[in-house]
């Protein structure tokens, strides 16, 4: 039996606390690099004379390359010292982000986003493997909670600061800020993180590629993958146009935009723990279905919105975040319960990659649906986006229902 499972030590050692801080900071920089494209959308489209479809591709190029690189490297993640692996991919991510900051043409920006995605897309799965290696099962929930704070922190701190810098020094400045922060974190990893090689002592003769194919071949798992894809398609289709719609259609000023994103981010930090507790108390499918209907109503109102006071826009954004988060928590909990223990690593790698690939496709489709006659005119067809998201959300309810049914059927068999 593995030494990590034989004793229960709920408290973290000082070294474990250091590891959590390093991984949380790593997560913060990677999430911020991806998330910042949406609020920078209006500035980018105006400064580079991009069409909506071009900007949609700029967002999707990162997500698609991140998804494919996650799939390609999933089989090799257990063959190297995890510290070296993390350092290698993180330095590639930093270089890609630096290239974004100096890109002055559209092709250069696309190339930089692809490079950043190729390296950044793997960092999450490496971090998960480090958590599994260094923390007991009874500690991992708290570790994951701290790591997920990277998402909330990027909304509350990262995006408003990035927008503030972009309004003063141009859209390149947030990328330079991320490069500076990530370089500091990389040096901290170099100095503070010990080599993680315990997994190399276990001889794994199984062909990694065959294991991935075996996982994809499972019918039950494919239902989970499809549910994840539907969730990502609906979520990513609207996200890239947040700032452009707020400024050009709702007449939010560039100075007000950081506040709008910060309020949405704070609401995320407040909502997540409440939804987490609710998800463990009531039926996860029921919570997901209620949240999905809630989201449909808010999305249909928001995508048909005309200029209204900033307070109303903020309220609708908070209500939308409530719907998004209330879907994410129960659905991910259900999907993660699908794989058998021996398939869990491959399943989560594939699931994470498909999430990013579906998101990339959604951003590209969104860019085709939404049009803008010139860089200062309102976005058109945004209401059509709302209808498409509604249809995808209804399909997602059905797919998550199927996942829930499979899990309940399995639990029923186990109790017989």
C-alpha cells in the first residue's frame, strides 16, 4: 500500500503549504492569461482592426491548442520528474505570453496564442498529478479549493488590474504583467519545489496511447465527455464578447469595465462555497437543471439588452455568474464519478482537453454569429447567440441526466 494512504495527517506541513501557494500562483497566471482575452476584446478589436470572427479565432486558437496538447501529452505525464515537467511547460507558457505582448500583427498574435496554449494547456494536469503525489486523499479537497481560487482571484484582482493597465498603456501591458509575475513564480518553483519522482519507481508497462484509446472506447465515459462538451460549448460561446457588448451596445465606459468584471468576480467567490454545500445536500441533477433554467432566463434577457444603468448590468452579470457556477459544481461532481479508479487519470485528461477544444470551437462559432459593421458600431446578432446557448443548455440538461442515471444505476447494482 502507498505510504500516503496508511496514515491520516489532516494538517498541512510547512512544505505542503509552500507547494499549495506555488500551485495556486501557477494556476492564477495560467487562468488569467486565458481569461484576460475577453475583457481586452474591445480594445484588441479596435487597435488591430479585427472583425468579430477574427477575434473569435484569436480566443479559440489558445483553447484548441491547449486541448490538443493536453491530449497528446497525457500519456507522457508519468514518465518524468513532475518538477522538471512543470518547469519546462511553464517556461514555454511564459515565452508564449511574452510573444503576445510584442505581437503587432494579427498573424503574430494568433501564433503567440497557439504557443501559449500548447504549453499552458498541460500545466493544470501536471499540477493535479503533483497534488495526487504529495497530498493524502483527505487533504486533496482543501488543496483543490485553494487552487480553484486562482479562477476567482483572476476575476477579482487580475482582470480589473489588467484592464486598468490596458486603458493606460495599451492592450499589451497585461501580458507583460503576467510574464513578470509568472517569471517570479517559475524562480520560486526552481528554488522551493523538491523533485517529484516517486511515481518513476513504479514500472508502468502499459502503453499510454492504448490506455487513452481504451478510455475513449468506454460507452459510459463518452456520455460524460459529451456532457462536458455541451457545457463548454454553451459557456464559451458568449464569454469572448463580454467587453465589446458592454461598451458598444450597453454604453459601459472603458473606465467602468474593470468594476463590472470585479463585481462578477467577487460574486463568484461568494457563490462557489454555497453551491458546493448545496451540491452535497440536494440531488446534483436537480440543482443542475434549476441552475440551467435560471441561466437560460438571464442569458435571454441579457443578450436582448439595450442601454440601461450600470447597476442593472452588474446585477444581471452577477445573476449570470450564479447560473454558470451553479451548473459547473454539480455537473463536474457527477462527471468525475463516472470513471473507474484505474481509468481516472486518463478520463480526467481527456475530459479536460475536450472541455478546452469545445470551448475553442464555441468561441470560433460565436465570432461567426456575432457581427460588427465597424469597430465602433454595436454588435449584431448577439440575441441569436442567446438562442443558440439556450438550445445547447437544454441538450446539456439531457446529457447530465444521462450521466446521473448511469451513476445511480451503478450505485444500485453495488448495493444489491
